[in-house]
C-alpha cells in the first residue's frame, strides 16, 4: 500500500531523512519510533505531501504520490495529530463531516456516516453531535479527531503522536479502542510515537529511526529478541526487554494441559499476556496458575518455570 524508495528530505543544508526505504503492507499498522528529531514525523508527512521529499520516490498503491493532486491525495488519506486540529467554532458533527462535504457527498449520506462513526467511537450522537470542542475532554476530542480522519473511509490513516497529550488512563483506553477498530476496519496505518510501550502494544511492524535513517525494522517481538545494536536495545527498554516481550506473549502460548494435580487457586485468562501472569504470581506468592478460557472454564496450567521459558514439567 505504501512504499518509500531511497527517500531523502533536506531542509537547506540539514538532512532530516537520509536515504530510507520502507514498505507498509495493506492492512498493516506500522509504528515509527525513535528519539526526538530522528525524522519519524517528517517521514509521515512526506507520505501525504504535507512535506515534499527531496530525493527518491514514494508510492501509494503502486503510483508515485507526485502524480496525485495534493488536495485530492490528502482527502483520501486520514490524518490524526496530537492536538486534534478540530475547528473550535464547529460542532462535533460538523467537524467529523468535513472531508465528506469537501468531496460533495449527499447530505443524507454525510449524516449517516457521522452518526455511524460517532457510535463506533463511543460518542452517542444525541449527546455529542451538537457539542463544541471546548466542551469535550481530551479523550473525547481525540475520538472526534479519529472519527474525522475516518469519515471518508480512507484506506490509509496517518497518526502523528495522536495520544501523546493524554493522561495515562485515557491513553491506554484509546489504544485499546484503536486495536479494536483496526481489527474491524483493517486500515493501513502509519503511527508515529515516542512511547515504546505504545508502539509495542499496537504495531504489526516496528520501524526504528535514528538520525534520519532506519536502523532496524520488523515484528516487535523480533526486535525485542534480536536488536541490531545497543541503540535499538536501549530504545526498546534495555534490561527490561524481557518484560516487554512477556507483554506481547499470550498465556496460551506457554500453558500446558491440565495435569493430575489439584487446580491452582489463582486463575489467569488464556488471552492474558505473560507479564500479567508473572505479576499475579508475584502478588499472590505462587508459582503456578490455572488457565481458563473465555467462559472461565479451566483448560490448562502455567508454572513459573514454563512462563520464563524452561522445559515443561
């Protein structure tokens, strides 16, 4: 869906992005991570031509982005930023319907689409449609921003630190909502964040940038297990990489079938990450948990030795 070939961006004598190549598959959530000033936001903005690249080529669905009309290109790509960018004197419904109006959709279709997205993002139209941005919480405003980006049903969604200004609880809630939304809509998403836990939780592909270059990319668990150098290892958490890997691995991947012993009193869901299972063991001072399915029926067991990757008992 998105391809960058040897792309460079210069601002005068300064090289912000240096000869990068990247392929984002259709339906994939690709997270760009790195320290401040590494070029991740510049890379994002070159995709929809908010910033023009200096060298190389950027393709969308096989076509160079420079063959598209700039305004039409941006209307077919959803764009979400940290500050939401909502028009303060427009209602929520009018903000969400912006791009469909520019595309001259019929009014009835716009109303239906706005109501559909508000429902999808937990903003009941009867309660929120007539409100203004200043009447919303940070989380609600960011939901409106996401709804506006999705309004014209774009195949591509660009998200630049969308949850960066939110408190931790709201941020985690919106991360869960984005995962659920992506599971249903299968958009191609490029997501910029400086929060490594957020990137690991959301990304199908992780792209680490440093000083304008891509230094490593791949599945999050691959980078955690085999960072290419000390910079990547440090960015991914250093000595805490094992805990972060445990946050990506499900209990079902390490559990064993129920044995002849009595069931352990403490239970853990098969879909829970190993990190949660380890926390439960530490909290309850046990070294074995009963694993249950979605109906709370025991289906296996997880020992501490198994959790940390030892041989089955």
